[in-house]
């Protein structure tokens, strides 16, 4: 599955990361993840419980965006698990600052939604930190809606520093959970 997007004069390819491409995607910066996550990626990809997608310039392969989805949705006990058990989690979608507002994030999400539908999923979920109003607006435009009762939930997330590097440990956050209902594909 590879999708193409024209962004200005540039053509962007969006594709899933495979076990075969994982090392190269990490080495070239097309896929950038916290170290604690990347140590277990080979296993996670091989058993199919997590998927990553990269967007890259067709001309030179330079990174334009990335996404990760946890299909098993490992939730802790509590209200989030009660309302969203079994719903796959869009762990992140990231487009570098200089490439935003060009449709890349939406194109990545179209590929993620197609993969979810192909897997028979009826919903996708994600969390958005309160410190990220731009992210919240993006997700609402993508058809995600806040989950009633989950508008202010404490969770942990990896954050990047000013240099663009992920911290070694997750940091506490407060945010809202969102869900998107996916149309069923015809059988």
C-alpha cells in the first residue's frame, strides 16, 4: 500500500514500515521514535500489533511525516479502558513544522484509516494533550470527536525537546480522548 500526494511541486509517497525497511527508516530519520519504543519494534511489527507509516519525498526520500498505530490498544484499568477497550490507538501522527498545512497529515491518516478498515476495525482512538490546540483542531477536521467523560484524563507521553529529540522517559500529560467512527467496507 503506497499512496501519493502532491504537495506543491513535490510528490509525497506514504507507505507502511515493514520489518525489511525498519532499520533503514530509523537510520535515515524517516521514522523517529523514543529509544524505549524502538528497542522492541522488530517484535511488535512481526506479530502485527503495531504499524508505522512514513511519508517521504519521492525525489530524494527525505521525511515528510510519520504515524504509529497500536492495534491492540493496551489500556490501563479505569474510565478509558471502560469506554474504549479494544479500540486501536493512533499513538502519533507527526509532520515536521516546515511541511504542515499541506495535506500530508490528512493523507497519512487516509492510509491509516484504510488499514484499519482492512483489518475490520469500526473505530480509531487517540489522545490529545490540552497544550496542543492545533492538534485538537486537526483531529476534529479529520472526523474525531471527544469521548464524553474523557475530556481531562491524565496519561504519559514521550515529548520532543527543542532539538527534535525524544526524551528517554515519558512525561505526565492531561488531555482528552477522541474517537472516529469508521464506515464499514462492503463485503
